[in-house]
């Protein structure tokens, strides 16, 4: 990464949560815990970049909103073409 870069991280990855010794952390039912991360190592990149989108919660809500807007627009166009 270049100093001052803007990073828009759209990756969604599910990785295991590990303890200090590198062993998987288990939930109350004995299943491995997971966390959602992006494609960029956030903690390292935030020291270099001027801005970085977080994962989760970065561009996901915007993507969902635009998809819904486009769906509504398509429904309106379809309705007017049928009348």
C-alpha cells in the first residue's frame, strides 16, 4: 500500500478466532468461533492509509441499499410497461 492510499475493502472472509497459543476458541457448545474480516489486514493498513473501510459494516450496507433501490426501480418500470 502507498502512504495515504484510500482502501475500499469489499472482501468478506470467515476466519477462526484463535487464542494466544494459536488454538481455536470454542463457543459455549464446543464449536469453533469465527470472525468476519476483509481482504486487507485492517490493523496494519490503517497505519498507512488515509482511509480504509471496515469489515463488517463498511460498504455492505451501501451495497444492500443500492440493490434494494434498483429492485424497486425495476419493479416500477415493469409495472408501467405492463399497463
